[in-house]
């Protein structure tokens, strides 16, 4: 197997036109001191090392299995390989069509390949992990010239405690040159990441009441888990962002506690309280008494909190 899938021009890279990748290019040049034209392909772990990584990420592999299969069904006709990587950028699993199996292996779109940004430069998996957000890296947007035959679209996966657990990535070594597929594939990959996060959260908080706090973003769904006393005991990455709570921080509080102190807290928690009320009212089809029971508070308390949270637009809440 040749070390590089295709010859590449000996060119000095220019900053990508898309501003969201400029920070990655600066890291590659100044922090990592990577030579963009030096021949490079990812390190591939041996079988024993890969098994250890898979054992550590057993929950992620289990939760992502259905989403990976669905993603492969949707993207394989477009010539894309589907990869699942852990939080270190190690590819744990992949789904590829037989027609691109050999090419995928040559390009290291394969289990055991290590796609961290510190060695590989700007790339889908590595940059997604470095910045904790969805990224798309197409052709010449890669820092290393040896990777410029690739298109990579990646979204982080968060575990039930809001931590980055890994990445779902879709890659092609013969993408459309104009990148016209990127937006569609990004939406599909993001939906898959949400499915994995939802599965992980529901698995950990099985038997708890689950409530949505508005719309999701960046592949994360704002969900909270409530115990029988309506105390918040779990929250996804997006929900923690809404409430200003760090990933993995222990939770044990009443979102709608009947105290002035709670109502006076910061804007993030105030927004989460409003979203919880809206969610309960939507589930109860506007019936305040039903929504109050769902939230574990009295009807009069719910009316009061609606006025306190949104004094100028109570009806909207």
C-alpha cells in the first residue's frame, strides 16, 4: 500500500476563505508548527491498542450503533464513508460501501486511525474535537496538502453528562468539487449526533421524567431529567449551556423552586426556567393545571412564575 493515496502539489497553503477555520489554521502554523507540505498520513493503531480504545468507549459504540447504520444508508450513495471517533480522535468504527472500501483504507478512513488536529492539522475529526463544534473541511481547507483530496464533515457527540465523548464524521475522497453537498450532509450528520446523544441520555436517566428546554443546536438537544420530586438530576450539553452549568457538574436542584432567590439568578437559569414552562405548557396543550402537575408545582405558583419570568409577555410563555 503506497504511503499516500495521491500525489499533491508542493504548494504553500493560503488561509481558507471561510472564517470559521482560520483559528484552526493559526493553531497549525503557530501552536503546532506543522509543515503543511510535509508528507503525512494518520498513525493507525495496532489491533490491541484499538481494542483498548473500544473497551473504554463501549457505551459510545453501543449508543451510536443505530445512528451509524442509518447514516451509512443515507450517505453511501454519495460516496461517503461514515466514521465514529472517540474524544482523542481515534476512529473506533466505520461504515463504508464495498465500492470505496479499498480507497477508504488507503485514506485512513478506517478503525484505528488517529485524526487529532495537533498532528493532522485542520481536518474534520480533529478540528471538531479541538473546537467542540460541528465543522466541514473541504479540499484545500485542509492544512496538510496530502489531505486535500478529502471532504470531511463532523459533529461532536456529547455524553449524558454533557462531556464531548466523540465525533461522528462523514468523509469522501471524491467529493463534488464545489462542495454543494456540504450543507445537506452537515444536517444529516448533526441529526445523527443528536440521535446518539438522545439515546445516551435516555439510557442513563431511564425512568426519570425528561423535559425539553427549547430547540437544539450544534448537534445537542437541551434536555433535563427530573426525579419524582421534580428535582433536576441530569442535563445534556445544550441544557447545561442554557443554565450556565459546566459539563459533568453534579445536579440536584429544583428548576422552578418557589423562592425569590431562584427567580433572581442569572440570565442562563432564568432562560431555562422559561423554556421549562413553555415546554410543559406545550405538552399540556395550554392547560395550566396539567402543566403545573408536570412541573411539580401548584397552579397558582405556575401563574406567578409566568408573570415573574416574562412580565411583558406572559401570554407568550
